[in-house]
C-alpha cells in the first residue's frame, strides 16, 4: 500500500501549463527551481522544449447499485493510459483519508491489468476490502467516468520535489447527458530534494540546482507553493476529489 500526500486546487476556467510555470517563476529563482523530467515512458508524449509529460487518461469508476463503496468512503476505478500498442490498464482502490484545505492523504493500492476488466480476486485479497465493506461478491458496475488530459512536470520548492499536474477534461455519467468540466491542479509530494537526487532523479532529470536554505516541512512547502499559485491565478483549494464530484453528478 502507498500513501499519497497531495494537494488539489480547482479553477472555474481552463488553464495552460505555461500559466502555472509563469506563476512560479515570477516569485524569483531563489524560491523555486523548475526541474526537467527524464525520458518519457512509452505511454507518454513528451514536449522536448519544456520536458513536460502529457498523458490522456480515461477512468471508469465502479460501485454497486446502492453505492456500497461510496457509503464506505472507498473509490474503485480502472484507468486507461496511453494509446495502442502501449496502452496500459491500471486498477486502483482508494480508501478514506483526511483532506484539509485541499491537502489529502489516503490509502491506495494498484494492480496492472491485461484488459479493462475488474479483478475482484485482487480486491478480496486485501484485508481493508473485506474489513471496511463487510461483504464479498459485490455486484459492481460502472457509475461514472472522468476523462482528461494530464500535463505534468517535476518541480522543486522549499527543499522538496513535487509533481505539478494540470488536468483538463470532464466528468460524465454513461447513458445520460450529465457532464461537468474538470479544471484542476494537483501538487503531489515526491520526497526531499536530497533524497530524490540520490535515489530517483539521476534517471528523471538533466540536473538540479538547489537553494542553500534549509528544507521546509513537506506540508509547509506544499502549502506555500499552493498559496503562490492561488495568488497569481484564479485557483482555490478544493477538498472534493474527482471521485466525489462524480458521485455528486451521478446522484443529481
């Protein structure tokens, strides 16, 4: 199981990734270092000029007829990433977590799938699945979709590395005309600059420059970056996830 530490911001209008970068750069190089991501994976289109990852993500969320998963604060989806012949299907289970001022932390499990068909066997192997839902052999069906383009880049802020993400797309309910736009920014914590440099970024970056000041706490650095973006752009902290928005739309 992995635990996410991320912060979500929402906007009432479409944004470009260039606007996010400009908002960070306008605060001065002493406060932020924009890094470069490494070679793109097979399911990623890479902008060589900016070293930005661009992905098309298609997600189907599942639940029972009476929304058992939603009632127990569990989200289950299958995500399609990339295009043929490099298409990947990933089944993800997320459990309830804390979300305050847009910052969320929750349990998450993932499985690679050969086809976009739920693996109930994988789910039932988890204690949290049976313990939290108190049931097996649930009759699961698609309830809504979230389809969007994700633009992402690794950035350094306050002595830590974050993935800065822009999602633009829509939420829909199959078989209906219900739809809502997605205009979201996510900031996901990857680790301290020192750790990332020694463990990960040799493969993901062309080299990093670090400020000489002491690193802030991850949560504080994340909030500072969020505040900077909100001051420069029409963004606000948002504690409502895409899954929660999907359920609200489904039930409307």
